[in-house]
């Protein structure tokens, strides 16, 4: 175990990871912490970094944010080995995988909304749990508006490079959507398809996405990925009151901190310390973040 708490042995054999921001706001210190982990673990493991812009949500993405995150990354000194690639540039792989799942009769139309789930919870005194949906939509032969995938329930186990041994239920809150009622591909489908076709075998992300892992492992297996990627879920940077950082937080946005005269190495060191990688903030250059993960 390295001094960072990362089991580097779990990263043996990995060849590519990705930094995958959504262009729905400015980069903030939480993104910087994630970049420290992505580039740091890639450097320690001898893997490359793909920059992927996750712009599958057409209603929230903005060209200004897309350009801004590229500018901020370059200013910080985090240079990708490949990319940027954008999900919106080619939706054919998602349609192909949708057809594959349909051919296995795993996709069904659903008219249940978030309100439907909430109403069911009020009526039954508990939240919906397990596969399916409150409306029994898989048996109703609906065309939509949401498309869900029947993952089959059960559980998945994996060895997280940071958290350690993990196990959790598949479809714990119902069969997950793969295309929403607005016609957008969901995060679940997009990232699983992209990681598979782009050769990503190391997924580094915040611990808020830990619960999404079993569904992603199962969906990947249904789409032909027998060996899932290695996962590394790191701790999040939070406000003093415990709130997760948001893209609406101007006081932590890289753009505003740049305008206030902060320097790249200073922000990287601050993010690394907030993420528990340093005992106290000190300047760290982007080119040196791998040293934070070596024993």
C-alpha cells in the first residue's frame, strides 16, 4: 500500500485511464483533486490518460464550458495523451449497443418518472428496491418515453484500488434507464460503452459514484466485457459544512481562482491536501503528481 492509501498492486497491467468532465459548468477544486488522482495513478502505473468530454446531455452542455475546461486543464499543466473525444460526436456506438440489448430482450419502454417512484414509496412506506419499476412496464410493451435495461439483479464484487474489497446489489433502485425521456443517452450507458470501445481499463473517480459500479460492471458484461476495468474511488473534497463541491461554487472554480492570482502548483497542492494526499498544502506541479502515489 502506498502512502496515499492506493493499493498500487491492484493497478498492475492497466494501460489507459480517462479524465472525463462534463461541459455543464466550470472546473472547480474537486475536479483538480480528481485530475491529481487520474494523472498521478496513471504516472505511477505507467498508463496513458484519455481526455473525454462527457457531453451526452444536450440540454446542459455549453460550448463555453467545453472550451473553458480545456483552457483550465492546460493552465494547470495536466496534458492528456489522447483526446479530447466527445460523446456527442458519434452516437452510433450507443445505438449499436442499444440494438444488442434489444436483441436480448433486455430493453423495455417505461413511463415511470421520479414522481412515480416517490408516490410508490409514500404508498408503501419504503423506497422501491430491486429490479423492475413501480409501473410493471416491462410487461406492458411500451415504446417509452424512457428506455430501461433489465440487468438481472443479484450482486457484483470488485477490488477497488482505494476502497478495497467491495460488493453491492445490481439494480438496487430499479432497472436503470439507458435513454431518458428527453432522448438523451444516460451516464450509465455512455460511460460503459465508451470505456469498452476506448480501451479504458482504469476508472478513477470520486466516491460519490461508488454505488454506480455494480450496474456498470453488469452492463459491461452484457455488452461483452468479461473483465471489468479496475476501479479507484477517491475521497471527495467538501465544504466545511460537509456539502460536496458544485460547479456553481464560484469560490472554488479554477477560473475564478486564476483571476484572483492563484498559481497552478498552488491549486494542485491545495486540492491534493484537501483530498488527503498531503499533510498540508504545498506547491505541486502537474508533472510531479505521480510522486504522491509512490511508496
